[in-house]
C-alpha cells in the first residue's frame, strides 16, 4: 500500500507542484488548504479556490481546514506582543513551527496521512537515525532559515519535494502539466500584512495601545517625536519622519519608556549576541563551543562564528566580524557547510 501524504496547498506554484511530484513518486496524495487569517471581511478564499482547481486538475481529494484560532494565538498575538515589547518578530518561523508543521501535521494524521508536505525549498535527509535539514538546490530560494525550529518528530513526518529543484524548473513543470498557477507571482510579504504596513496593522488590532513617544539619542536627549515603537526596527533609516541634517539610524528601542534611540550607522555594528529558545537539528544539546556559519536574518549571508552553550536553552554567539543591525526578536541560524545546525531567537546584543 502506498504511503499517504497531505500536502499543504496554498494555491501557489510551489505547493501545487509539490503535490504533483509526490503523486508521480507513487504517494497517495491529498490536498489541504489552511484558512489562517481574516481581516475586514477579506479572507484567503481566492487562494483556496486556486488550490482547489489544482487538486481537481491532479485528481486528488481536497480539504479546507480552519486554523484561524490557533494562527491568531501562535502567530498574530505573538507578532503584536513582540513589536509592543520593542522586538522585531519573525512570524514565518512561528508559523512553520506551530501551524504548518504542528497543527497541519496533526490534521494530516487525523486524515490517515503518514506525512505532511509543503512547497518549501529545503532538503530533508536521514543519517544514522537522525533527520537533517540541508540547503535547497536553489540557493536564492533556500528556506532553511525559517525551518530551524522543527523537531525530529516533525522532520520524520515531512516531505519537501521542491528542495531538489531550482525555482525556474518548478515553474516549467507547472506549465508542462497545464497548471494555471505556473506564472503566479511569489508571495514575498507577510501573508496577513499584504500592504507591508505592520505598524498600521498593529494599530488596528490593538486600538489605543500604540502611542506616540520620543526619539532620543544615546544620552537620552530628545530629538523629536515618533508615531509608536511598532513602526520601527533596529538599523532602520527610511521612514523615520525626522530631519537632523545627518543620516541617523534606529540603534535601540526602549519599550518601558516608549523611546526610539537614534544614532550613527557605526553604532549598529556588533559582534556578540545571546539567543534563547534554541533548537538543534543534528543533535539535541550543545555540549561545547563549535564553529559555525551564522546569519541574523533571512536575507543575510552566513558569516563565521562560534556558538557557546549557556544555561536555560541559550547560546552565546560570537561573530568573527561585526554584523549590521543585530535585532532582538529575529532569529539567528547556524550552518555547517550546507547543513542546518539549528537556531534560536535573539534575546540580547552583548
């Protein structure tokens, strides 16, 4: 009997081709579309319809599941709380850990599936009884940074067929098999903030909580007024709405004083950080310092660093060279060659 796999189908080209590839490989494939967010009467119904049409074309069963409640808890509420506490969250990391490979995996197994599959660009390998994550074939589309939080249980029950292909080939396959989504634009925005205005989103969600405050320099001197700390992130220069005659950047956010600290670009280059909530892929616990390549945001290039074990599921990360705009709330992720070692949430800059 063939293994059953439930593919999380968003209506995009990657998840659509993932479903096709797995069917070609002999899996018993079912499609699942996740309903995760609705604001001002606008929902993801058009994406669901795209996914349903693909499922019909491929001749596979299709289900829609309502994850709005758990998505609000694990992603939306977390996103708002982080910004309100002066940090810059990474909602895709949270969504992958708790929704796509948490709730979706549970739903898949409830439907009798052995695996959940997605259109992510990453490669899962099994070596010596351990599941590993490896960079995708397409470096420009690699998504391992967003997947460092996955557990061994999740990896053991996950398939990512797109990881072995380059993105242009995925689009070619979609076109060859007649999928209308073959030229559908990639989603590069936060799915619940298509207009990219995260400050405005938070203001709508928690009316009255986002208050104006002071821009200050590192000595506390007032430089002007800001429109609310959720509108800013470390290293930001554009959109500050203040003219001081010299270029200034956000160097710190102090939530308990509702202050945004401005300074020179030089002040945002640092070499050390502390990360919490660390998860490792090749092993469970870091016992001694190791050399890695690490990156502090998705679009960054990995840089040489040493990670040191600390108490409370933390690590101290020391980079060989200064990094620009290390940001609390973002993730720092570690690599050994093309393999993902793990990662954690940046708690403090040292």
